[in-house]
C-alpha cells in the first residue's frame, strides 16, 4: 500500500485530524464503513487518472495483454483455432477469406476454358478444415470431394449437416426452422448454366420445341434491365454469363437433356455450406467481403452502389473465388431453382436425403440470392420461392446427378 492510501486511512481512523469530533459508538461503525468504501474506490480513481506511476516501462498490464490477444485474434481470423473433430487434410482450394488482395486464384481470373478442362487430371479436394464453430458430435463429413475429369462437376461425399438459417433473422422472415439431415453422395455442377450452354441445348431441339424453351423475352421488358434479351442471350459478350429468364420447367428440361436433374433443396444447401458448420456464407466468417475490402460474391452492397463488387448485373460464371469444395457462385450472381416444391417449414422433412413434393403446390424453392439481393439474402440458409411457370432476371440454375447415373455422353442433336 502506497503513502496516499495510508494517509487517507489515517485520517479516517483519527477523527481529530479531520476536524470532526467523534459522536458516539454509531460514529465508529460509520467510519469503519467509510474506510472500507475508500479502499475499494481509491484504486479505481487512481487508475482512471493514469495510475500511480509505480508500473515500470515494459511491465505487462491488463490493457496491453488484451490488445495483444485482440491482435492475435484479428491476425488469425475466424476459425483459425477452431478445428473439426477427426483428421485434418489440405485442399487445393483456399477459403476466399484467406486470400490477400494480390492473390487471385486461377478460377477467379477465369484463365481456364471448357476444352482445356477436359484434358486435366481429376483433382482431389478433401473436406474443408476450418469453420467458425466446432461441431459437438463426430466428424459430419465422410470421404472427400472430387472434381470430374472435365472439371465441370464435383462429387460431394456423404455427410450430415444442420439445414436451415443460422444467421440472425430480426424481421422473422425465415420460419422453416432447422433440421439435422444426412446426405448420400451426389454430383453437382461447379458453375451455373451459361448462355452458351443453353444455346447449345436449344440448337439440339426441333423448331417448335425450341420456341417453347427459349428464355422469356417479356421479362426483360417488364424488369427494365437496360439490355435487350437478344443481346444478353445471343451475343458472345455474355456467352459465359448465367442464363436467366428461365422457368422451373425449362430448367428441369435442360437438366434432363444433360441426363441430370435439378438438385434438391437439401443437396443445394449441403453443397453451399461446403463443410462450414454454422456458417452464413460458403466461406468462413460473417461478411461478403474480406478484411481488405475484396468482394466475394456478386450482390447488391447497398450504399456502396450496385457495381461496387465489379458487376452491376450478372457476372461471368467463376468470376469470384470458389468455396473450399470448388463450387462457384453459390451465393449471389443469380438465384437458383431447386427441385423441391415450397413449404413454409421443415417439420415434415425426412432426416435422410429430404425432398419435398406437393402435387397441388405451384411454387418451387429458389436458393442463393442474386446480383440484386442484399447481404442477408445471399446467405446459404436463406430461402425464397417462385411459381414454376414464372421467369425472372434474378433466377438461373445448375444441375446435379446421382453417382450411379453419371452421364457418359450428351444426347445427339435433333434435326431442325
């Protein structure tokens, strides 16, 4: 105890030194109570005024330790200390949040082309290692993720995950709840279906069917996109952009032509989470930007402006970094049709490969958010719906296929 504390205590114990004479036994109890109160309050007052000067330079203090710990936390980033139970393995795909501004992965710069991918050896992509939360049970993912020979699809392993919104929902927009489900292995397209791919599909159809399967031109007029549908769909400028203005029925017909199918809602979310337990996006963390400000998806940033992420409308598929499972644009760019009809709750869903179908329900689930969605709506747990016969500039699709039915070749083109 320093001289300041002793001086105060001595004055409290000696009534004469304060100029106040004692006033009986009650006064003694009052003085003892005041003395105890001062012992508690004086250190707080001294520290608030800058300390007593007793600490020497270089001596660790609570504030220095806190700052150092905070620096280590910020330097490490989300999930650096969190580890999934079981053995950890590496991945050729980095989490987008770990990339520095000067690091641009091969897929991000789109230095590939479809023909070059066909000659590459299949890559092995083990399950993701880091996530913002630890799973309390056993390791939920078994096996590994593999890229097909042509580089267009990934084979996702069997696994168990928590399906449903894990983000905050202050306006109570999402009421489906959460359910733990298990998934069998399946294949999923790495990229959304492009204009060029859909044009090739139309070319294989007879003239009357082709007319029925073309994108809905009236949507462009009603939504005032600032570009004609012929320019967007037929010009080479937008050949690698996702096809839009496609109904659910048209999307299903394309996947069937590819000898594939639309993914179920559970398959889509399982793939979008890419092993991130409790995550908000396909990458670690809770923001669609890195700490350096780099955008990780094509969406509407709000006040920053529609084109702040580099694109005011759709972006070429693969323009943003892939998830650790090698999938592009699972958040943003265009929302995606899935196979399920819409229901407001998961209460009746199976816990094994859930797939919801109602014969009299015209609406189908839409997932992923689009170029016009805000940060909340591009989250992997957010769900929306649209009538199967409606088309939108915000909605596209990708296809899935079961392992035992992987397409060997595309059907021969029909004569016009």
